[in-house]
C-alpha cells in the first residue's frame, strides 16, 4: 500500500450548540462533544484507510473550559499515525462566540480506530507519510503513545 500524507485525512466539522445539548448547568454536555469528536475522527480515519473504520479507544479528554449554548464548536481531525490495521487520529476542539469572533481551544484527544472488511475483520491500512515538521512530530509522539498503550494493555492482562 502506498503511504498517505495526513493532509488527505484532514476533516473539519462545525455545529452551533443548541439548547437540547445542555447539561444541568446550562453548558454543553460533555457527551455531545465526545460524540462530535468521535464522528470527526471517524471521517479522518475512513479518508485515510478508504475502508470502514470503528472506534477502538479514546485517550483522556480534559474539558479545559465550558462551551456555552449558541457558540460554534469546530472539530479539527487528522490522522497522525497508522500501524497495520489501526489508525490514530488527533482531534482539536474550538469554541467560537459568533457575536464577538472570539475563539477558544477547549479540549483535544487522540482516538484509535481499526479498519475492517465486510465481515468485520481487521484489514491493513496504508502507512502515514508525514510531510511537515509538525506532522513528523505528531507521528513520533503517536508512536510513543502506541507503545505506551501496548505496555498498559499487557500489564492489564492483554485486554
């Protein structure tokens, strides 16, 4: 398989936060954001693999600031790394006050996907071909995260 540059997977999804997305404090519910992150990352993974991809894991997500109703939330997703059948996608979340134009980086995460065939079995994916210094750094960091996850999995009995 020919390597694919991360730019071919780049995905942006935006949505205005509406009242039905609120938590009991009147801010956007974390679950709404997690769902948006998963959808944006899935599109990036599918663009890279050109196969159906399913979510395997989502790294820690810290909510640095609340997102308010009426703000525009934008998810920026891009593939960082691929290994045999799995793909790591980074997602950056920004909230924008549409009246003032102020944008805030509210959270980010890394999601891992596996490409599957028509029978639900894992299939090989193209390797990632970083092109920019930033992409090379993301690739290197993703390799380290993959190694850490493998060690954690082994320590937990190979789940």
